[in-house]
C-alpha cells in the first residue's frame, strides 16, 4: 500500500456547530472539519454519551455524532469525558512521519459557555517529525486502536454484540437489587442524597454503554422514554451533587440550607431510577429479539460500509503493525 496516511484521535465534551478550532489566527468549525477529512485518514472521536444531556442539547449532540458517522468517523461514547485534545499522526507503510496536537478548554470562551462550550486553540506550528514516535504516545495510540477495534467487532460480529448485550442485561437486575437494599438503610438527608447520586449515576452508566451498541436508534428512543422523569438531575447537576456528597456533613447541611436544595425531590430519584431500569430491562428483550439491524440509523449504515472497505482495513493493518513495532 503506497502513499501517506493519517490517524486522528480526538476527545471533546461536545461536538456541535459552535465548536471551533483556532489555528494561526483563523477559526475552523470543528464539526465541518471532521466531515471533510481525507479518506486516507482514520478518525476516532471520543464523546460523552448523549444520555448525559437533556432536551434539545441531547438532540443536537446526537445529530452531530450521527453526521460524523456518516462522514466515516469512528465515534465512541464514554460515560464521562472531560479531556479535550486532538492528536494527529501521519504515517506510511514503513514508519511514522510526523505528529501534531491541539488542546482544548472548557473555560469561558469568546462564544460564551452556553453557545461554545469547547474552543480548541493552538497558535504555533509544532509538527514533530520522526521515524519512531516517543513512548509517551503509547497510551493514545493503543487506546485509539483498541476503541476502533471494539467498534468494528460490535458491528461485524453478531456474537460479540450479543455477548455485550447479555452483559448489560445481567447488570440491570443487580443494580435494581442493590438500590433497593441501600434504600432500606438510607435514613438521613446525607445518605439519601448520596443514594440519589449513586442511583442516577448507575442509570447513566447503563445508558452510556447502550449507546455504544449498534442500532443506536434504540438507545436514542430509550433515553426519550425513561430519562425525562429524572432529566433535571443530569449533566452538570449530577456532577455538582457528587461533589456535594463528598463534603463533610456539617458543610453539606449548611449548603443544603443556603441553596434551598429540595431534598425531598432528590430523594425520589432512586425509585424513579428503579422504575426506569425496569422498563429498560423489558425493552432490551425486544431489542435482542429484533436484532440491532432493526434499529440502525442511516448514518450507522454508512459507517458499516466504511468498515467493510478494503482500503480502510489495509490502513488499520499498517497502523497496527507500526504501533507494535514502534514500542518494542
């Protein structure tokens, strides 16, 4: 296989029309940039699960992710994503050639936190030329290849999909049982808040893993079906609650009073989560029965064609060999 090829590995809290990359004084829309990447470049984007967002923002986040899949970008939904980076490696069939990096921030950017949560920034050229990348690249290269291989296996192997689905189905009754048991011992306000945080965190973990299975229309529909009951506690509110419950009891009680936190409302979360997970448990049986093909978005089908493409397979094969040989 001749010519130069590339691997892009990026992570961001969100991807939408407002996310920009600033390079040498020029602004680039990151979503459009990903969609225009050359066919010779393999791209992996790490995003938070859409389950972590609510309302219109969840729809925007999901829609942007699907557009990227159509553009042959491998998308992996993680439970929590706070790291913001974009790494690029160029290589041929003999060696790595160069590397470039960008870093992002969730600080208040020129677009404002509401309209532009991410603004990647880089103001100087820093291409690193080498025939063998330094060892600190090992983690990123291996992680990228591992996640890409996981996505490919889930779409190409029905048995592997069924195994991952089975693992998910086995977790749900255990979570429900655990929450019911803990609810019996949660007597005071602090214990109830901690249980509420744990409950919703459990459900987001399950839904986040569900979003990585093929047939993402099922995950999309389930979020709309079971999350509205507890939507007010998603995203930043959940993280705030997690921080609060780690505080000393006296400090926490003071904040509950000062911020007028509705403890009674939060204390209902475990019951709502148990109810939602019970619904999901039944719906997963239907998902397994019908098969993920029934729930495929059109954009996923485009990605599947890319996975089957011989050039993509050859590029990944060369990359795997280079990674293995570079770190011996």
